[in-house]
């Protein structure tokens, strides 16, 4: 077992490495939730959607295995609490889905694009981070906590499906869901032939599992030497975490603006933002495809600003994004994650349909 000072840098360092692989893989493979949905709506192409679903399946299988074998307690995560904020998940997810369509991708996608030289993505991330911070503890936290979060259900146990149905059925529920998802992905011969697509999806799902293991097992201390209490070291929430790209962007801005505050330390969340950008940059340089890009017009700028703001508010309100809820949250089989993902997809589809109708 590592000591607390060692874990304080080891967890962020491990997060950086995990996210660097994620950034390079996402860029090289074109892994993008907004792109997957738009491919289906505009062209009827399911390849990238199958990538997302396969990554989900791998993340679910790995995360549930970690829990079943006692390596990570998923009930300690942010996603599986007994309070199900139904309206926050639906409203936040819907706004996030609209926002990611306006901003040419979700938070994770914009981190990847920024690393490869896209200045539009840099602007999106700054606005997303500021609005996310305002929603976490600023002026926008008032409507979130006083209005949206009050519409909730208090469950007797956690909100993850295994505990709702019965903890003893966890392995069977996970196996059934993963089997159905994988069967749907592999039924398409074109997807099976696309080695880059399915191998990238498997790797991204595995990286989510690696994040859980790092923060939930390696970073867990059963008895802190100062407080004598159990603690998860190196995460912003002091809980087990994995990949997510809304609140951590706000935490990056906090750290940069308050660098001399000795109480602020780089955490796993901060590291995964930096790591994904670095991984994307490294891939762009290695493939000689790094190039500076900017806005095409003022209308393009307005769309991206509006989209970034919607993602900042929506992502915090819904407790995650297409990666934070769509992969990490889903891997816990939390009901809130299912609601959020459904709302994100709905928001994206409605926005695309609106654009099509406008011509």
C-alpha cells in the first residue's frame, strides 16, 4: 500500500497516462458521441454508434467485475447514491445534447480537438469551464440546487440497477446487458471488418475501467493516518472516479487561477484533461496532422459560445457528459446515467433535426 503523499501525485500521474492514451485513441479513431449520432441521423451510418456502445459494454463489464471481486466499491461513486435527481438528469442531459451539437462535439471531443490545434475548441473549453464553475458553486448553482435538484426520488438503496433489483443478481444483470450490447455491435459485418473502430472502442472502454481501478483501488486507504477514516486520495470528490470532461475543466481553471493557494493540488480530474490534450497533440504531431484552425464566421463563433455554455450548465446539472455519464456513469449501471444519456441523445437529435428542417 502506498503512503498518502505518494498517492497524492501517483493518482494524478496515472490519470494523465490513462487520459493521454484516451486522447490519442479518440483522435486517431474519430471516437465522438456527437459524431456518432449525427452519422446516424444524417447518413444512416452506425459504425461510430457501435463504437460508443461497444466502449460502454467493455466499461460495464470491467467496472462490474471490479465491484464483484471486491477491488472497487462502486457504491461509493458519485453516480450510485440513493438520491435520484430525475429532472436534473433529464434537463441537464437535454441541454448538454443541444450544446454539444452547437459546439461541434462534447467536452471530451473539444479537449481532443484543442490538443490538435483547434482554437475553436480552446474557446469552447474556456467558456464551458467558466459556466461549469458557476454551476458548481456560483450564481448558476442557485437554480440547479433550489429548483432542478429538488425534483428527486429518495431510494431505499442505491440507484444502480443491481441494488434496485437485488445485489445478488449483479453479475447476471451485467452479463445480460453486456451480451446484448456486444451482440448488437458484432452483428454488423462492416463493423467487424473495421479493426481500428472496434479495437479503439475496446481500448477506450478499458481505459474507463483503468480509471476506476486507479482511483478506487490504488488510491483507497482504509485508514488515513491523520483522521483514521477511509479515504480516496487524489480525486476532487474524494470518491472513486474515472474519465469525465465537464467539472474537471472547471477545476483546471481553478488551479490555474489560484496556483499559489497551497490547499489546491492537481487531482485526477485535472490530470485527465491535461492528459487527453497531450495525447491528442502527440498523435497529431506523430501523424503530421497538427494544424491551427479557427472560426469560419461570427455565426460559427456564436454557435460555439452558446453550445459551450449549455454544456457547462447541463453537464454539471446532469452529473456528467457523454464520457462522464455515457461511459463512466453507465459502467456503474446507475439509473441517473441512463436518464442522462437518453436526454443527451434526444437533445442532439432534436438539434440536428431542427438544422435539417431549416435547410
